[in-house]
C-alpha cells in the first residue's frame, strides 16, 4: 500500500492571465488530498472517494470511465472526480510502461472541491505519485508535475495552466509563466480563506475571459495589467527575507496588489456577489488585501491578515460558510508512512 498526500493552493496573484502566458504566483497551503494506492492482480481500477464532498461512493471499473458508475450522486460530480482519477491512472500506467496495471485507490481530501484551492491538482499529483511508487517506478518531481499537468489538461479540455499542478508538487510559493515553472522564496504569509460553499465552472470562466479578450482591446489590456502587477509582486517577494515573519510594509504592498488583482478579475467578469462580499468584509476588518482565488464564479477568497479580525468578520459574513487560516505548505507532495 502506498499513500501520498499533496497540498492545495491559493493564487497570491495571476489566475486567468496565466492562461495567456503572463506570470502567476500560487502558494501551497496546508490542506491536503491523500491518495492510497494498492496494485491489483487484474487490470481493474476500484476507486473509493469517501470525502470528496460527494456523499461518499465506491466504483469499480475496467478500462475507462465511459460506462457511468451506478451511484446516488449527481453524474456531473462523479464524472469530474472520476475523470481526474482516471487521467492520473493513465499517466501512471504510461510513466511505468504498465498499460494493464490495476489499482485499488482511495481518495480523501480536506480541500473544498472546485473552489479555487486546487483540489483536483492535489488529487492528480498525489494519485500519480502513489501509483507510480506502488509500481516501483517513482518519478522525479519535474516529471511528476508535468504528468499531472497533462492529466489536468486532458480532463479540462486544454483549459489548464501548469500553475496548480506545479505548486502542489513542489510546495511553497512558485512562479509559473507558460511552460516556465520555478519555486520562489516567500515568507510564511498570514493567509485567511473564506469559502462560500460553492464552486465555479473553470472551463466556462476561462472561455468567458478568452471571448472578452478577443472582442475588446481593453480586456486584453486588463489581462496584460494583471501580468504587470504580478511582476511587481514578484519583486516585493524577492526583496523580502523569507526566513522572518513578513513586515507590515511587505503585507501592505502585497495586499494592495491583491486588491488591484481582484478588481481586474471582477472587470473580466469572473467574480461573484458572494466573493465580492467576502473580499469587502475582509478589507473592512483590516486585512492588508483580499482577492478571489482560482477560476472564480464562486468558491474561495484569500486575504492577508495576521490578526483574528478577518476570520471573525468572515464568519459573520452572509454567503461565507467557512473561514479558516491556511499555513504555507513548504512541503509539496509527500509519502505518508502507513
Ligand atoms: O480554480 P482553480 O484552482 O482550478 O484555478 C483556475 C486558474 C485558471 O488560471 C483560471 C486556469 C488555470 O488552469 O490556470
């Protein structure tokens, strides 16, 4: 039995613009997806997902997930969850040159699904890592991140950047621009997350931004401006000492850019009333800055505040179902000793 766990992430800056080659800076957070893999004697794959905000289901299938499993949850949720696990299995089989390998797989996750915290990337990264290790062919991190990206790319019909999968594999803060991915030094930032209980449709939101960008020069300029603010944010991080707590000057600087980033994302049509009201609640509570994280449309916001004010304010904000602090996850994917 092999167990691997990989972290979720928040976007400090740069979602959506990263799809067009602009840089983005996601940071891994201590909320993880855990995947347990046991090789089987046949070529079947049996997936148990107890904790994917689906009521809990177990399915066994051979080959692909073309035949929908008979379970009592909306087919779209099962398809989405199974699609990622199935793509991870395909990548692991290809990497290990074992096309007929079968697995019993258990997925557990404490990352809200589809809410901008990189739940699918974490499942894919931990799944490929555990499955290749179970087959005796562990991958180096770069190859693992690349295979996880290809799995997401396939499931999301090409609407995926390398940001989530690279960040979940490596941990810490990373910078992604097109195919260039690198880890960057960052101090442990006081992330506060507000969750509206919902999820956005990443494919539709990415397609919406693409259409706006093609139709209006000012929308293309908005995307380019996001790239500019990300570059400013990178400079602030590069000048900071990653070994000490961030100064309030640094938090003010990053927070201002996060506020600006949220405004530009809202202009591109990917915010939502619930996200805007959580962002404003955080700002009014004294957060250094706040923005939506991920594709938008619903899901999570991230704010910077070392004090208890923002989590408290969010917990009283209409539309916020959960508010929590998230530590920077310095470890990326890792093996869990049974
Ligand atoms: O909502 P998430 O965590 O899947 O993030 C989507 C981020 C986008 O930039 C909108 C798309 C991508 O793959 O980078």
